[in-house]
C-alpha cells in the first residue's frame, strides 16, 4: 500500500463519518419542511403563546430535549405513554427566550394553537376549554382526556 492509497482510505473514512453525522442530525429532526417558505408551528409552554418559524429558522433553532415522563400520576395510576417517545423537539421562544417551544398544531375547529403532545407523550387535545378538539378523533374530546388536561 502506497502512502497515496493510505491517504485515499483515510479520506474515505472521514467522508463516511461526516455523512453518518449529517444523517444522524437530519434523522433526529422530524417535520422540518424542505420548502423555505413553509412554516412550522410551535407553542411556548412558559408564556402560553403560539408562534411560527420558517423551515431554515426551525433547522437552526430546534433542539432535542430528553423526556422523562412521570410513570404515575398523583393517584398512583400508571400514565399512558407512547412507546419510544424519549425526546422531544424544543425551540427557544421568541417572546420569553426560554427553551420552552414545543411542536404545536392549530385547531381546525376554533383556531387555538396548542402543543402536539401532552407531557407524558400522548396526543394533546385543543387547549381551549370550550373546544377540546381531539386530533385523533376529529371531535370534542371526552372523559379521561379532558379530565387529564385540568391544571
Ligand atoms: Zn415563551
Ligand atoms: Zn379548538
């Protein structure tokens, strides 16, 4: 093996590692639109406001936050949790600057912006108490979900 070959091998290894790192970063971010005009919707849990970011802003701002959901609620009952939800994407809120912005959706029923997920990784319903639209059914949430949302 000549030194030139060694150099080529080394370069290939470096390129492979770089490609792997880029892939790892890209694959950890789920909903970033490739269209630069497309917006992503976020909800700040700290100051309770919704805000939009463009695709490039999102790619820049998004951070992974490891979630350790409580395993049981105050009654000692186990909380439902989606398997495999171990981290969430968070962004810094443009209003209060806290890293408290979580992926959000706009309620098609009342227009309220609310987080996509509850704290324990379940699907959140519309946070407007008069609406409580449930994305999984497309109707007003009932029973446990509405009760669970009370502060
Ligand atoms: Zn905020
Ligand atoms: Zn609503």
